[in-house]
C-alpha cells in the first residue's frame, strides 16, 4: 500500500467509524447522561490538579491561571513549576524547546512524547521526533506532565515521560476572550477566541474560533561589516488560527463528535551559530555577520475528528482520527572555509571548518564569520516535509470482580509518519570587507534526498483496580514498527526493518486518610530509533527500568498541598540523537552509547496563608525543587568524533542535566489587584559527556560545544489590575535582574537566554 492510499483509507476509516457510532441508539429523548464515567477524558493525561492527587505515579498539572499570571509564551518558563523536568533554552523564546524528564537527553525534546489534546504533535513522532514544531504555550488552557507508570498509555518515546498541551476548550455558553500585549524589542502578542453552545431538536452544537499572533524584532544584533550594515533582524512572526466544532446528537446514549482544525505559520531569523566565550562575555546578544542569511520558515496544518460514545453507563469508547502536515525550510550557515568557491561544490578539505570548531579555534575561519576575511560561507537549506496520520481508540469499561472495582482500558493506535529531506547548499563568496562577490547554489536535492517512513501499531492495556483505600494500576504496551529508509541519491543505501517493543509497569496508591497518600510505581519504558539509524546503523530500541516512591499531602481548606518523590531510572542502549547538536560537516551519527543511570528527589508544595488564616487578601505561593544525579554507567566508544558523548567515561554526568533546580513564587491578591513574583535557580551543567570545562574534544580538536553552561538565577514580576468586570490591566517583567548567562552550547557555541523583558497589556473577557 503506498503512502497516499494509506493516509486516505486511515482518514476515511476514522470518519466512517465516527459517523457509524453517531447513529447508534437514536431516540426522541434528549441527550442522555454520561453515566458512571464522568472522570478523566481519554485524550487527557492528568485532567486536573485534583485528579493528579489520586494517580499512583508522579503527575503534574499546570492550569490556565498559572500560565496567564505571567503571560508566558515560552514552555521553558511555564514548565519550571514541575519538578523533575529540565529545559535548555536555545533561542530564548521557546521556539525549539529542549525538554527532558528525570535525566535523559534533552536534544529538541526528542525523548519525550509530546502531544496536544492527546494527539502526537512532533513533526514525525516516530521517524523524526525532534521538536522543530511544538504547540504554542501562550494559547493553551493547561499543560499536563506524567512521569510514573501510568505512561504505558503513551508512546513511542516513553523512557522520558509524556507532555500534553491542552488547547482552548469550546465554552459552555456564549463567551469570548482577548489578550493584547506589547513589550520590549517591539514584541506584540494577541490571543483571542469566541465560542458558543446552543441546543436544537437534533442535539447540542458548539463552536470555537481562535487566533494567536506574535511578533518580535528579537534581542540580538548581527554585526555589520565594511560592506554590510549591522542588523537587528533576529526576531520572528508566528500566526496561529484554530477552529473547533462539536455536536452532541439527540441519542439515547451520550455522544460527542468534535472537529478541530488548526494552522501555524512561523518565520524566524534564527541561527545555529553561537559566539566565542570571550565575545559572549563582552556582549552575549551579538551575532557574527556570517549568520545574516539564516532564516527558518515553517508551516503546520493539523486536523482531527474525535468521537466519544457512552455505550452504557459502564462503557465508553473514545476515538480520534488525525492528520498533521509540517514543512520547514531552515536556510542556515552550515560551515565556513578560507578557500574561495568558484562553483556550488564544497570548497576546501583541510581549509573548511564546522562552526563549533571555527569558533573555538579563534583563527582565520572566525575572521570569515566576522566578515573581516575572505572565504566562503556555505549555507544549507534544510528543506524537509513531514506527515503524521493515524487513528487511535480507547475503550474503557468499569466492572466489579469480587470485592474489587476495575476500570479496564484498551488502547489501539495505527499510525504512519515520514520525514522527507530534499536539501541543497549554497556557497556565498565573501571578500575581506564582508561583501558577497558570488553566490553558487547546488541542484535541489543534491545535499540530501531521502525519506524515512515508520508505520506503527500500538496496543496498550491498563486496569485500575481499587478496593477501599488501595488502588493498583498494572499496564502493558506493545508496539510493532515497520521502518523504511529510502535514499534517492545514487549509490546510497536503502532498506527496511521492523521492531517489536514492549513497555509495562504498575503503580500502587494507598490513601492513609483524606489528606495523606503514598504511592509507588515500577516501569519499563522504551524509545525507538528513526528509520535511517535502524535500517543502516542497526540501532536497537532504548530501554529503561524506572522506580519511584512518593508521598502526597493535601489540606484543601487551608489551600496547602505537598509532594515528595524519590526516583531511580536505569537506561540501556541510550540513544544519542542524530547530528548531536547539528555540528557535523557531513551530518552526525545516531548511536546507542550504552548504559546510564538517573536518580534523585523531587519536592513540591503550594500554600496560601491568606486562605488558611482568613486574611483579607490571598497569598498563593509555591516551591518546586529537584535534585538529580544522572551519569554514564560505562565508557563510551563512539564512532563519531564530533558526538557530544565522545570521551564520556563511567561516572561522568550526562550533558545538560542540572544537579539542582529550584523554582518558587508568591503573590498578593487583594480586591482587583494582583502582584506576583517568581524565581528560578538552575545549576551549571556540562555541554558534553566528556565533562570538560575547556572547549576541546577528547582528540584535542577545538570545539565550542565542549565546556560548561552557566548556573543562573532569574526573577520575574507580574501585576494585574481589574479595571472593570470585563477588562484587566497587565504589567510585568521577565528576567528583571537582566542576568546574562550561557544557557546552552548547542548547536554551535555559547548562546544566551532572553534578557530583561518588560511588557504591558490588556485582557478582556466577554
């Protein structure tokens, strides 16, 4: 079956299944009750902070109030409240997040299952999961994170947990919302939606129309040269409309059919190029002139059709068919040469450098990047198309067996995705004044021309078993993957292979009383390689064995809750993602580098002394603390000298995983006024597994990716004043102290976090 037919039949099957169920149980009565299953929806991970309290595993829920208090539009900022989750900013805006859970690799969030409304959203979740697209935090009503044994429901990257974005819901009655913000660097944001629900003789209908727009000039400045002026064009524009429609037909059994369509357009003047450490310390917001051509343009289309039916008060079937199309063209500096190109071929063997090496050497190649020496800037058009299409069903059934209550859930997903590369490179010839004297572009597809496809059948089975104060949740997941790598370049290898992978685990929760619970879970997870690595490199799946033990306390009447969790995870066949930061002249190598271990403690608490003591004002406060030891369990024998894991030794710390991380905040809410302060501290980390502080690979080659990332402390302030029942004034400052720090050394050398950002805005509800 070719790809087009597979997509068509899958989507038709989804539509047909939903329409068939829509006709089930027609009656003249109004829509029936939802029976005994009024709990977590099948496409939610946690559901709410209250439901998280009863999950026999570690789980967190960030609600809309937490997201809008500081008007965060950066997942790196929003996720701070969740212990055990780490983030490494790359661009300062969260466009390309690097998120990890409990010590695994953070490269483009590729080891985390990322979803929106329960649907996989990575460009190609199996074939190429790196987060060149991620849902926009600023338009979300909530974010869910799960790390314990309950994640057997999710895949395919489940050694590192699951992250689920919750989009704006259709309101229960006619209402609207708008938020307008203007801030530093001419940043402008608008988020608005309007929706309604109405009843007819054919059932209840609802709709939601939403739009999100953000633009900024960016906070960096590109160097000028004798022949080219300086530029501050380092920002981006993002445009996102979305529409949702639902129908709850007049049938005897409750049903809901929901259609969702969304689009994202991004145009960003972003680069992979960093700075020398010396230049960074002098001005971290500088960019070398060699990066002035860098730009990424992406488009993402998403369409889903969901159907939920309560077959009986004890049984519910939830089905969704989906298709996500994503394309990107990142025209970015790839390497530099002191030779002068005369055509489109790659110039200079010994005289060319990858960007990390050129920066660390601080020689003539760096002068070419600065625009003060002649040479060639070789720019690659990373032109790629992605598609993910699938249908997934969850069937839930409640029953009693003896003295035990059961909630059995069967999940089935048929999914296919691909990444298609059709790339070429351009030589920009530069004179010693920084002027461009020649441009030579290779034929389309001459640099890379291949497609990797994965077809996956995933089956999960989980049972929530309860008796009195005890709850057990055993579960198992099986996935069959068929991987195909098709290289269309002459003489390049193509082929196919298959993988069968299993995950299983169980959690247990004991309610000591209405305020105290303890829980534990044990879990075996997996992460799968992409088609090229599996077919050509023979890579096996990454596996992990994880254990956690936790305690929760909640005193609702005093607005106090707390959680303490100890976790331990052993990894086998740890997968190092392709390109290892994008440094390779010829492209990096994806590898299994062996064993690793991560363990630590997660502490979190929230408290409002105003509510607890009956004060005239509220004082919501929280703290989230993580201590982590993440280390290699063997020496790394890497075939790729440029790998960020090359030179890693047993006991070495894993890259980009801080030992300590703490986030805390408090606020005052009095009448129409709200004042809030949040702070975060992140410990220093190593950029690579060799754990060196100097910028040098184990073989002695200079490389700016090798070294340390700074520890940092950030302080955010926010104020809200309700002008009238429908309008609220917003003021705020992120990174109030204007801290400058090396946030990352990937992809190519030291990169900063966002500097002080001041903003003002208005929020309307109607």
